[in-house]
C-alpha cells in the first residue's frame, strides 16, 4: 500500500495518512505500507502556499510534484519483485 499525502492538504488532514497506514499495517493479512508526506503540497498534489482551495486558481505550478511519479515507480518496481 502506498499512501501519498500533501501536508498542506486542507481537505484531508495530513495525519489521516498516518492513521490509514496504521490501519493497513494492523490488518490480519500483512502488507507492506509506505507513506510519502510532501511538505508544501496541497490536496491536488501540487506545490502550494496555504493549501486552501481558494488559492488553486492562482497557483503558478499546476503539475503534480515530480517526487510522486518517482515514488510510484519505485514502489511498483519493489512490489513486483
């Protein structure tokens, strides 16, 4: 399980990623769990100042931060083994 969380997310609190990870780790069927917290990233997984949805339209960068596809690729390459 890979959980990706923008720490400036104002729609899903960042600590919920850790709660979800704990729940996944505590299942009877054990699975690998990895959590990626991204500081200065909002709910859309793009760089943000406040994370408030009202700033979405004014954000200069509207692409997902590069750490995300890199982490997904790393996670998948490990999971396939």
